[in-house]
């Protein structure tokens, strides 16, 4: 499974960090950062995970819908 973030769309509200701090933190540019992710060729940050865990809740809570969980 893969967790994907469109970092540029992030408004830095911190809801993903509050819900899923195991995978999310606030970065220096005041936007959320997917911990351990890599920037892909399509300009999105991606992280392979075995279990979706709280990332699904973080994606649902994101007000700008910039977090995706792909099976």
C-alpha cells in the first residue's frame, strides 16, 4: 500500500499530525510532512506501508484532500 501527499496543496492545518503523528509531522515550511516519504517523479511525496493504520483517518480529515491512500 502507498500513502501519497500533494505537499504543495497542504495548508498546514495540522489535522493529519494530530490524528496520525506516527506518520505525519509539521515541516519547517509550516506544511505537513509524511515522515520517511520520497519525492516521486510526479511531484508527490510517497511512502510504501504494510498497514494503512491511521493514515486513512488523516486523509479523511484533511480539509484540502491532499492525502491519498492507495491499496
